[in-house]
């Protein structure tokens, strides 16, 4: 009996790649996750991944991803909007180098198409604690084996 290849959650692939790079992890003492942490006082990153099959055979997928860099306070002489930019700019450099990367039962290539793009501060936590953020977006080409 032949088993059908199953696409694993590709957010893990991006997380593994980004967290293996010390230049990126040094910028995000608040961590990397698929949602914002409860404590937003330290710079952090959020990432999202989606995928759609390219054929009915379930072996090739086109995915999209986004990485948001977020910061709330100055760090030394660096403004929070600059910290957010630095986070996603570094993520873009890491992801643009990702070509034919093996991960679990897949191989993937990443390509950033948008950003770094600074966004208006998120003030949903109140005007006194805005979250400054910037983003990148891109595409994954995924092969499942």
C-alpha cells in the first residue's frame, strides 16, 4: 500500500530557519511565534504561513508567508520603529537565502516579495503602549516527498 505524502505545518519550517540564525534571534528577545505574546515589552516577531496545492497529486504547493517585527520601546539609542524594521529586514535576508531547504518530508524555497514595510503603530493596547511594527511578505515553493 502506498502512503500519500502529507504537508506538515510549514510555519515550523520558517520558525526553524529563522531561529537558527543568531543575527535574527538577537533582535527578538521576546521570541518568535504565530501570535503576539502577552508581554509585548521586548521586541518580538510573529509569522504566518499558508499553502495551496499546485496539482491534485499533493506533492507540490505554493505557500505564502508574512513576518511581522514588533517593538514598543527604545533600546539604547534605537527607536522602536527602527527595531521593527531591523527584525524584518534580517528575516528577509535569511529567507531570501532559503533555496531547496530540506525540512521534515519537504523541500522548500522562500522568496520575499514585499517589504520591509513599516506599518502604522498598533494602539489597541492603548495610546500609552503602541506596538510599532513592520512586515515582509513572500512566497514558498514546496515539494512534499
